[in-house]
């Protein structure tokens, strides 16, 4: 996918695939520059009755009325919005009778990996290999049929190799003619791969409303209590050791092993702050990402994921959102909402 | 010509006679009105980049590829004003080091003395294997930090230039092939 979307609408992106078609129905009003800060509650029924927001251009406070409120602000902002929406009916924040909103925050684990040199490729002329599909992927293999002593769950490897338009050898040491020759000779002779693992969901890994700090609109921001645990550290150790073993078995000269974990939050796939489940005491949303507490409230983003697994989450988020919308449409037709 | 370009050109015209023959040639040959660098700074970047990536038997070097101009363009378009300051501070530090080591400015030093200054700057370079997969942290204001910045910007500009891509790397890219697949190297 191209950053910023595909100009000729050949590839999927939200405007092309979803927003323009929705506008074509005539039933969509898109209100940009609107920062929502509270889901409003009907004091009689306890149900959601709309959203309070600030127009970010005029700074005016406004309200939108709604039969159903669907939140899709992404994991962190959705949790923030729910937690900010306190009312006598929902003193912990809307949809939060379980005290699980903001908790079980999880994401992915990156950092450990290996770099190798394929000696046979040093000094080779450029071919047309840049035209190949790029990169390779080793799917998860830990804790499937085996049982690792050190950690639960697993990780995959993502890697790349081959010549590209910009040489991958520019960090050869030194400068001058020797440097220039080495960049030329070593271009495309490297191969590297790194682990992409699961951070376990744990109740104590949580986001909450910061009592002191507010954003530009005067809305309280999130505070993070989030740390990798022993499972993540053991998994990271295994990533580095296993990556090295694989390269050595393939006859690749290992020239570098990264062992360090990239810091918490680096891998950007934030998930799990309003987890899905069948028990309203230990989960926030049902299987349709509908609030257990407030039937006309849905959260359709990564918030509902009960764990991060070791894959990129976007397709799962989209598939679940689609299912939620089907359910919502059914329920509206049946008059249940 | 915009007002800024005119100012740059005028400033260049005023300072040019003060510069040495070689960097002067570089400036006049490309008729380049720097937007961020002063003519003296531009001449210094031009020379430093050409020492890092010189002409060899395969391809022309950084000067021919107009690397200094590309660095100036990128800095002029940069959103972070700190970047320009880091470069100006770094270039001043190169001149300070040159005066300390050679008793004169970088461009008035002999070619050997210039290489000695760069060698000194490069001595802090991290050559530990295993760091390839990570982008190095923000360059510090130290001379070693500026060396990494200078080398990074030089390689980035050079290997994205026509000279770098074609003359040096012999990049073939996606070659349009009809009929039977001609293999990895269809030329």
C-alpha cells in the first residue's frame, strides 16, 4: 500500500474502499476536525445518547445525538474516550463495570534478530532482482507442537535480502575509494531477519486517565503503566539464538546478532484495552464488539483483541468491524436497538 | 527567480572571489544558489562529500553528482530547524579541528591534511558488527556525531543520484521483458 493512499484507487484504502462508497449512499455525514471527548448517556436508561466533541477549528463545544454510538478511535483513544465518559450510571467510565477498560494492553515485540553475509554474492553485478516480490516470512513455530520451557506463545521472523535501488551496504566503515568500492561490492550481499513476537495480555499492563496532564483541547491524556515481563524477555532471548541457528544452518555467515528488545511501544500495534469475552465480569465487549453494559455502544478497533498474537492486526480489525456492522444492521432491523 | 534565490545568488557572488579555485569551480560549474549553506559552507560540504565518495575508475564522485546541492535542498525543505543548526555547528567544528591539526582552514589545507581531519573525525565511527539492523540514535553534536551525519547524508544523496544509481551501481530495476524470461540479467 502506498503511504497516503493510492491516487488511482487501484489499491485498498479506507477512503476508496469504504468511505466514498458510504458517501455514495447519501446516508453518511462526515464531520472532520471534530475531537470527541465524551460519550453522552441518557440518565433514564443508562444508554448512550450521543457524543460531545470540540470543533478543533472554532474550539466550540458541540454535541451529536445518536441511536447507536460506534467508537473506532484505535485502541488507545477508544479506551481514553470510554474512561472519560463518566456518569452516575457509569461512574468508572461507560462500559466499564468490569473494570477492564484500559487493561490488558498488549502489542508486539521486536528487536532481536540477525544479519548475515552471503559471500557468494559479494562483487556480483546488479540483476533485475529488485523486481521480485520483496522480503520473506517465517511463520510462528514455537509452542505449536512443542512446549517451550521458558515462555508461552511465539513469534515469526520477517526478513529481507537482495539488491535494491539504494545499496544496503552504505554503512561500511571509513570513507574514500576503499569505502566506495566496498559499498559497490557488498551491495545486495546481506540478508537479515528479525523476530516479531507476542506481548502477553496482562491485567496490570494498563492505560488510565492522567489526573494532571491535559491535551490542547483541555482533555485529560492517557497515563501508561506498561512493562514487558519475563515472558517477553525469554522470548526475545530465544529469537536471537534461533535466528542465528537458522542462518548458520543455511550456510550464511553471521556478521551480527541483535539481542536487545526495542522499547515498550515501539512496535506500534496497540491492542486489547476493551477486551472481548462472554463473561461481563472479565470482559468489556461481546463477540460483536458490543458493550456488555451499554447495548447501543460498539468499539470496532483493536481494543477488542484478547491478545496480540504475532501477526499484524489490521485485517482482523477490519473483519471484526465488518461482522459488527452486519450484527448492528440486523439488530436495528429487528428493533432491538 | 524568487527573492530567496536572488538573495542567495547575490550573496554567492559577493563571497565567491574569496574562495579557492577548486570549490569555486564547483560552485560556478553548477551555478548553484544554496538556500541554507553560505557559499563558504557549501564549498566545504562539497569538498567533504567528494573526499567521502571520490571519483574512481568506475564512476564519478560526490562533487560530480552534486551531492552538496542535494544536502542543501534537503535541509532547506526540512521541517526541523534544529537540523540546519546541527549542520552549521558541525561544519564550524570541522574548521576548528582543521585549524587545530593543520593550522589553517580545511580548504586551505593540503589534500593529505584534509584526509587527516576526516580520519580523525571517523575514528569514533561505530564499527561493531551487529548494528546494521538498527538506525543509529540521533547524531550528537560531537564531531563524531557530525561525521556520521555527513557520511549518511552524502551516501544518501550520492546513491540516489543518476551517477550513483547508474554509473556506479549499474542498477537495472524492473526491466520490461516481452516473450521468454531472459533471466536475472537480461542486458
